[in-house]
């Protein structure tokens, strides 16, 4: 083993993927997944920013703001890890006075079709709604004209 593969105490170090947020615990809430996909497909989506892969909301072409809630970050990490969402090309993004590299979260066409089916399923089964807040009108895909 080389020095790069062990930590200070000699324990092996596992490398993490540098292009995706780490997945902590699986999210099994369909309502939460639908809400995140609806926001990601909306006019203002998400971006994965910086070396620590923070998930932030877009507020313009190169501007980010509004760090997402913990449950949103967990859902996005899971969807990126499973391939339901993808990352775009890295670019320079600004959040206030801070400028760093980040990648937009992209929603492929196959995922948009799944989103439509999952939204219909939630309408048929209203008890499947989870504990997470509903999408706000200004960023919702449905709210666009």
C-alpha cells in the first residue's frame, strides 16, 4: 500500500467520486423524488458546486443561491448516483461574492417521462405524499408559461 492509500493512522482510505455528491441513506419517498424532479425540470434547477459537492439552487445562468435543504440534497445525491439525473459540463458559478466551479443538474428526457407517470401515481394515491414541502410556484415546471 502506498502513502496515498492510508490515513494518518494507517487505516485504508476509500476514494469517493469527485463528480457526484455522496449518498448517505436511501430516500424511499416518491413524493420527495417527484418534488425534486419537478424543481430540477423547472425554470430554475439545481447545481452541484465546489469540491465538497454542495447542492444549490440556480437563480440565473451563472448565479446560484439558496442552499437546498438536507432532504433535497439527499434526494439529488441518490438520483445522481442512480443515473436518473445527470451533471452538465463544469462551469464557473457565482453565489454572492463567492465564485467556484460547479455543474448544473440535468433532467434527461427519459426521466421527464418517468416524472409524468409518478405525478399521475401521486394524484391517484394521495396518501403517498410525504413529509416534504410542495414545490413553490415560481420555480415549478407547471408554473411556467
